[in-house]
């Protein structure tokens, strides 16, 4: 790993600690928290803004490979992961993640993507906060339906470097999956999402020259390593906390997170 400034290492460690705790608590990989921070840090190191965003997205998505393992094991020990559901989602997730990471990432304008996700997150935040009976009004679709939904989750997650829980948790709760199981299953889904996305990021950035020591195409390996190490340590603490909080409070916490992300993305879009 190339030599890094001590302050940069501290910043990445703090980011990783926050991401790991949130991954364990709510089943998220923290991509939407990591991307803006990593973008800022890379731009401070003279990386062009457009490339910095793409590197942040790719590095965020790749770091979830490590965070998700620690988080999913913690949730598995609590019996909160529905593995047959993970297996049903996985083929679609692989397809969507590779397609988005390998080509679409370079073509989509960040402003339009931010506007679309701000609106979606606002709607999901409102539904999660209300905790209405609508969360149990549907049943899970069949295998073909889950593959299709998984494709969409993998595709959109790869475009923002996220673990997919911002999509999979609201979907599963609306299909009558209990909140704790939805969170645990979302944590397990983070691994195939990150794996497929990372393959796409490598393919998409294969011909790019390194802009920083340790950069590999769209991936910035030092950030991946440091953030992932801190995340793995804090994810079990977040998972233990999740199983001590009442379901209603956990649902509202997730809604608040989605709402905050919606506001941030809307601000970024209109600023741009």
C-alpha cells in the first residue's frame, strides 16, 4: 500500500467505523455515506471531480465485500438471514451489478441520478416512518420475480456504490418479511451486490491510467483497505445494537436515514 498522510488515514478510519456500525445496525453497506466523503477526499488530492465521483462509487462498492461479511455473520447468529431469499435474489443481482459497473456508470449523469434517488428515498422514508399495514399487504413474488427485482437492486446499487438495503429492505418489508429478517437478509445481499459491482468496476475502468498511487482503474485500493478494516470491526456492534432496539424504533431509524439521504442527494443535484 502506498504511503499515506496520517490525517488521511484517520479520516478513512473514522469513515469506516461509521459505515461499519450502520451496516450492522440497518443492514446497509454505507455507500451513500461513503461516496460523498471519498469524493471530497480524492478531490483534495487533485483528482478531477468527475473521476473522483466514479472512483468513490467503485471504492465504496468494493469495500462492502468486507463489511457485508462481518455484518451478515452477526445477523446470521441471531437467525435473521433468510438464505433461500438471498439465493433467489442473487442471479439478478449479479446481472444488474456487472452491467451497471462495467458500462453504465460512465454514461449516467450524476445530477439526474441524484434527483431520481432523492425522490425515491423520500417516498421510502415516509413509508418506513409511518410503519403502516401496507408493509404486510403483499407476498414475495416467485423466483422469476425475485430475479427481476434482484437485477434492479444490483443495477441501481452498483451505480451509487451501495449495498442495496435502501431498496431491498423496503421491498421485503412490503412483502411481509419481518423488519429484523429484512435487515439481516439485506446485509447478506450486500456481498453478492458488492462482488458483481466490483467485477463491473474492474472491467469498466480496465484501460484507465492510475491517477493516484494505489489506484486501479476506478478502484482506489488504499481507501478500500482502510475503510473495510474499520468497518469489519464496528459491524458486529451495530448488529448487536439492532437486536436490542424495538422494531418500531428500528423502522423509524431507517426511515430517518433514507430521508437524510434524500435531502442530501437533492441538494447535490440542484447545486450541480
